[in-house]
C-alpha cells in the first residue's frame, strides 16, 4: 500500500506540483527532500520530469535506468521511466495542499526550505523543525 504525497516547488510566483506515489511520510520522502533537494536548482530539477512513482536521491537518468530495471538511488518517474502520458507537473498560483490524488502529505519548497502539511492539517511545519522535534539528526 502506498503513502501518497505531493511535492510543490515555488518557481518565480508559481508552483510546480507533482504527485509522488510511494513512502510519502516525512521520514522517507521528507528526509530525501531535506537531504538531497535542498537548493532551488535541485528542487526544480526534481519536479521537471512530472509525477513520481518512487522518490530517491537522484533525478537524473543513467544509462539503462527504467521502471523495469531501475538504477539504485534514481527516482522513477511515471512518464520518463514508465512511458505513461499526461503526468507532467501542474502549474498553480498556490501550492496544492488538498486531496488532489489521495495524498496524505504535501511538501512545499518556498525557495529557501522545505515544509510539509498533513492532509486536513491546519498549518505547515518546516522539515528542519519536524526533525529537531523528532530528535532526528539533521547533519
């Protein structure tokens, strides 16, 4: 069973938003975003390929990487790696933080840091604050 999430990246005065199917909780997707997509360029690069099946540390496509034969540590995209269509990022004026595709978590890159909201949650929490409160190492 999947823990779905949505990743929103602020680009200029708009947001580029993608669906992410697996392991959307902060200890997995949140941790990968915090550790590996913590600059504007990396965050934009991540969402540039559209909706995500499985998020990992890299978003490039090494030789031979596909859904059927994934390269370890490489993100799997629905379009690029699975050949599906109509899965590009969505452009919105505000981050998508409501039940769009059954998501449980909503991540937001504001140009400086990552935060997240839980479905039906009232407010966003920065990932760094969440990890500090959870006593998770942020080094």
